[in-house]
């Protein structure tokens, strides 16, 4: 039996549902079973969407894909530049640095579009179900939708805090925890996460134009631009 009843994900376009499996993992899905009923079984769900399940519930740990800052899982190495055009487009739309968004994706999922953490974060930018619902994501496994929603959320956090470290802390631990502790929460994972994203930006992706379609490099803006004021996001 599942831990809770299947519920419609409010605010989402299309027939999307969230449910909690017997292990307490929250899943967001638009999949149906052979009777056209929303899929309830966690094992069937994972098989159907071919999700990458990390043994460690903390998807951000180096142990999931390598020992160094630049490492990714060998099977994901081909993806390091595969999403650059999508990253660039989202970065331009939301006044973000291309390299910062790429550093977040590297830290969140190691460029694995099927990555999923134990707590339920999904896809390249590890969207939690509530975040996906907030930005009306219809398919959290679609790289374009995932990057767009993750970038919108990152811009929202930068606008709110006007501080990169606080924005990253909120992306990892939630805005409620940043408010509760009056700054970066005292969680080892969150403090480590902030350091890794900023470190990867500074040492791997600062000034990186990416690999765009057509092979014409484009410049990246300065990191300081990520804390600049921007128009308010449209209401989800």
C-alpha cells in the first residue's frame, strides 16, 4: 500500500499527479497504467520513466560520480555540453550567467536528465515536486522544461536575497530554512553545496561560452550580473 492517496498536482496543466511511495518518496507523474488510471506503484513508475536512482539520498555528493570537482559519472561525460544551448537560452531570458546555471546543473545532477534524489528532487536542476508545480512544469524529465523552471527559480531567489550565497542556500535547503536561520542554514550539505556551486563556477565555468548550435561561441556575463535587479517573474 502507498503511504498516501494519489492527489492531483494543483496548478499544473495537463493530467499530472503526485503520490508518495512506500518508502516515503514523493513522485510527480503524468503516467497511467494499463487501465488508464494514474500510476500508483513506485516500482512500475521507476521502470516506466527509467529514472536514475542514486544509492545515496544526497545526489550532490562527489561519491555519486567521482572524486574531483570536475568529475561526472562516466556515462554522463557526453552530456557535459549537451544542454548548453538550452542553458544559454534560459540564462538570457532570466538575466543569469550561463556559467552559474551550468555550475548548478553540474552540482545538482552531474548532467544526468534522469537523476532523482531520495527526497524526490528530479531532473537536471533537481526540481522538487512543489517547485515543478509552482512553475507549471508538465514534464520534469524534459531538459528544456527542467532548465527553464530551475532558472526561473534561481532568478526568483537572486531577486529575493540579492546575494548569491543565500540564493544558492535557498535553492538547496528552501527559502523557509534561510528565513528560519537568518542566513545560510547550518546544514553540512547546504554549506557544502554553496561552496561547490561557486567553486565550480569560478574554476570551471566562469567565462565559459558553452558549445552552442552552429559552433559560434557566445560571451558569458560577469558573475556579479546574477545579483542584478531584473523584472519580476510572471506569475506562475
